[in-house]
C-alpha cells in the first residue's frame, strides 16, 4: 500500500486528485519540503547529517518523510546517503523562484507590520 498522495485519487484539499494537488499534499506534509530543499542545497547526507541540518525534526518524522519522498521518486539512497533524484532536482529548480518570491513577500509583510 502506498503512503504518498496519488494523482487521480482524492487528496487533502482536492476530491479530483489533480496532479498538482497531489504534489502539494505531499510537499505540505510536515518537513517534506524542508528535507527536499536541504538535500538539494547541501547535497547527499546521511540520516544523522540530515537530522542535524533540519534542526528540530524527530527521527520518526524524518524516517517517514524519507520513505514517502523515496516512494514519490524525489529522493533516493545510495552509498553517499540520501540525495535528490533528477526529478527532485527539477522540482527544486521550480521551487527556487517561489523561495525568492517568499523573501520579497516577507519584506513586504514586515514593512506592513512595522507601521
């Protein structure tokens, strides 16, 4: 039985299971995007290295997310540790502009908050 959201099947936030909604469901799980982001920025990491890089993540959550991200073919594990697959790297490339946008948005929000 799969533990990841499947396009075409109902997922959190979508009864239709549109592929983008399935992807957002997966990435919206606690620490999922953070793990992918960290591995794409820092390169291959062992379980312990990744846990240290992520800070407050519990071993149970890390293990669960690694399993899901591997099942989704966004990560794999080899002799160097966990690392993003080609499609995981491609997704990271698409998310980077959103990361840049979020920094700009954070500045706007902080300007509004300071007034």
